[in-house]
C-alpha cells in the first residue's frame, strides 16, 4: 500500500513502522578557516557560504587551526601560510602527518615560490593568493575539490 503526500511517499513494509516524514539532505561540505586577519576570514566565510559550505570554525593562529582541525575534522581547511604561534607550513605538516587524506588549500598574500612549493610538498592541494578575484577563488576551490574527490575515491 502506498500513501502519497506532496512531500513524500511511503510504501508499507519498506520502512520501519515508526518512520515519519523527513527530507534527505546532502550534507554541506564542512570547512575550517585559518587566517590571522579577521577581514580575510570574513571574506572566505562569505565565499564558502556562497558555495553552499558550512564553516565549522575560524582560527586566528596556527595552534588554534591545528586544535580545531583535530576536533572538527572538516572536509576542507583553508590555511594561511603566515600565521602567529605556528606557521601554516608547520600546521600543514602536522595535519597531513596525522590525517593523510586531509584536503588543505593554502592562502597567501604573497606568492613566495619557496613557501608555496614547501606547502605543496607537505600535501597541500593547491594555494590561492588572497588578492585573487572572488569568482576565480571559487573556481579554484571547486575544481581542486572535484579533482581531490576523484583521486581519493579511486
């Protein structure tokens, strides 16, 4: 027997008797932002919201980023290279050591080739300059995420 409603269909015997109406939603990707500059965190939070992501934390130094990552285990970490307490490089090295499948995109205000190369060698997926136009940022994040997901799923 099938009961129909404008929002759901129930087939007797297909679900437990106590099953009630619910919507199945795809979970939003969870993101941690780590940057010592408040205005950059606010900008990236707006970018992530526009991309239908959930920001689960904002860290203002490297140690906070590491602690929040361990606690929240987000799908994406946007990590500034130059931060107080622990640098982005130090945080990245610890995170990728503990979480080899971590997806990290580095943020930088200057494209210092040595720092960027070091971060990529430590396991960062890519980097984004902070002065990159917003639409380009979104494109880089989206394309890098899609590539990462394909590789990590085999």
